[in-house]
């Protein structure tokens, strides 16, 4: 264990503690130890394989950012469980790269995101059927395919499953998966290094392009321009395009109309939160894949407690299993309740408060919470702010003055005006009514 590695990791840990909060830090980052530091990589020891999957699936981006800040250079992370502590060359699946390098493999696909690993239920069967049909006839049937739904419901899984299926059927096909944020970062890197031709050539010669979280492009004018031309080039050559978002194309704020039109020109499919039977099936499949035995009553407890998010559902299972393994305790409902007490409430729903509403509305409209709470009255802020005030009044017991105070010190008359305005819009505008319904479900975790 080198001192340099310890110093860099210690600095990164402080940044992660501030970013993620004390509880998350103590659970997932505090047990991680630095082993060695190379020119462009740091090797970190984790307690077990559960930790590797959880960190890679949830915190890899913020870890990369913290390490880059701490070391003043781009770093990649190598996670090593105790049994591999002495190994200097981890297998490819343990290697995580930063943009502009390609992640995991040249296609950017994760091995576990395949159709056979996807649990089908009423909430996702249409999205699954369209994704599977798209994979069988890429560029011909549904192009583009646009999948939307809340966080952690399986959009990325279905998108990458298409890539795996095409790759299996056509081994020479050029397939690439990228989050929208990485696409933008890679474009900026290409511009700065005068390699735009290589960037354009890479994306416009693909057979299948998979872009995740397209809502990130909201208000990113230059990136939207590049997406537009890339889309047209691939579409004209009958190459498959698959996009995901947390909302339908028309609800992505500050997205150019020509992109909205193109994104809606193929097929738009949504994924809803899973029902209880699907949640139980997901947990059982996850436990089987990871090779640990979880009693049925623990499975049912977690399934009843987490209702809106598959990623959170699986995360709770991993957390309970990891805690039981590290503490050498039997997996029981009492243990699960103890481990998850700060994650779930008694009825499995998230607590609704003003902060939750502000965070959800800001995310829905691709704004910052600070802007939502500010005194600015720009057009793009007024409607989301009024909607947030309306939901605060409808979903919490806060007074008008309390609500106004949390939105830049506004008085109660401003809050009343906002509530009245949103009510009128709900009655007269179906699109506004649908937006309010979606945000309400997100706030409640339904």
C-alpha cells in the first residue's frame, strides 16, 4: 500500500463525503482502501464482489470526478476484492475508463444487460417487446426507438440488450453505447484537440447507436446540433438509433423542435414502476445471479418496501446481503429492517417534503434547485417554480408563508397566485395535467 495512493484516496474520500453525505459514505466508501497508484489508474480494495457491482453501478462517475480533482489528472479506477489484492493485472471487467477512452469494451456494453436477464412484467412488457423487435430488425422496424421512464426502471438494461443481441447476430456490426453527457464531453475533447473529423466519423459510421439519458442535452445547443446531424446521417443509411430519457421527447425542456420531431418519428415506449409480483421476481433473479441465498420473507419485505425503482430495489438487496456477509449475521427481516431503516419508511414510500418536491421538479425540468429557489423570473423558471409551489401546498402540510419563504422569500400572495395559475392550467391544458401527474408520482415514489 503506497503512501501516494493513500494520500490521493484520502483527499478523494473527503470530496465524496461532502458530495454523497455521511451515511452513504460510511456504507460504501469508508471501507474502501487504496492499494497502489499508477500514472493513470488507482487500485482500490473493496470488501467483496457486492461492493464492486454497487460502486460501478451507482458511484463510478462521482468517484472518477473526486479522484481527478485530488490527483489533478484523469484517473481510471481498478476495484479489487480481497482475494485479488496481490494481482497487478485485473480482468477487463474490473477496468473502468474515462471519456474519451471507451468503457469496459469497445461497444460500451455491460455483460449483464441482456434480454435473458431482464424480468418482464406488466409495467415493462411493451417496452421489452419493442426493444426485442428492434434488435431483430435494426434500422428497419422502429427507428428511432425512444424509451422513457423514471430512474432505475430498466431503460439502460433494455437499450444495452439491443446492442448485445445485434452484436451476437452480426459480430462485425459497429455498436456503441454512451450516456448523453459522455457524448458531449467527447465532442468537447475532440474540438479542443482538433479531432472533430475523427469524432464525426466514429459516430456516423455506426450500425447501432445507443444514447442514454438524452434529457441531459436540454439547453446544450452545440451538442444538440451535433446530435441532429449524427441522427440524420445514421437514419438516412438505415442505421439503428435507440434513445432513453426520464420523460417523453415533448417534455424535455429546451430541446430543439426538430430534435423532438425526429425523436418521436419512430416509436416511443414507456416503462412504469414494477408491480409487487415483478419486484419479487427481480429480487429472486438478482439473488440467484449473485449467488447468495435470501429467505423468502426478506425478499417479500424488500419488495413491499421499495416500489418505484428497480435500481434501488436491487441496491437494498445488495446492501442487506453485503451487511450480513461482512457482519456474519443471518439474513432476517429484522436485519433487513435495521440495515434499511434510513432508506425506507414504514409503508415503503418516500417522505414528501418541500426539499423532495424542489429536487424532483428541478430534475424534471433540467434545472438546478438553486435556480428554482432563486428570485429570478425568467420564462424557463416561472412555470416550474409555480408547479413546485402548487405541489408543496397539495402534498405537504406547509403554510403559504413557509412555502414562499423556501422559494426566495416570496410572500403568501405570490404562492396563492402560483397555485391558482397551475390549477387553471391543469383544467385547460392536458399536457400540464400530465406533467403534474408524472411529477406527483415521482415525488411520492410511486
